[in-house]
């Protein structure tokens, strides 16, 4: 699957949809995780997840194992969602997960 998969989302300041690309989704998650505290529900720390996301983002073509890793990190009630909920950025998680889920298929 191409890294050009896009997901539409609305911004607060505009009515027309904006598109989130794969790299933008990775970068937003990594940035949010860098400012996040740990969650008692996640077995992974924000730093551990961010490190893995950087490695996945920088991989030219994801293997099936990499795609499985990405899907597991982004799964509902998975480590990224638990940290997002605990740190009040669940909306950004949902936008990024939508873009990256399609990429990881």
C-alpha cells in the first residue's frame, strides 16, 4: 500500500476537510507521545512507543511483522489509545489511527 493514503478530518477553523498523510500521522503521534505521561493501562511507556513509531516511520517498506506491530500499537484499548486517553489527546489518536490503519493493511 502506498504511503499516500489520506484520511479526511475537519479542523476547528475550517469547514472543508483536511487530509492527514502517513508521515504527518506518525509525526503527530510521536510528538504527542513525547509530551505524555505513562498510563496504568499500557504496558508500554510513551517513550517506548515513540521509539517504535520512529523506527516504523523510517522503514521504507513495512514487512508483515511491522504492519502487525503497528496495528497492535494502534488497536482499540492498545498502548497508544490508553496513553492518548490518559493524556487528553484521544481525538488526535483517532485521526492518526485512521490514517495508519489503512497503511498497515
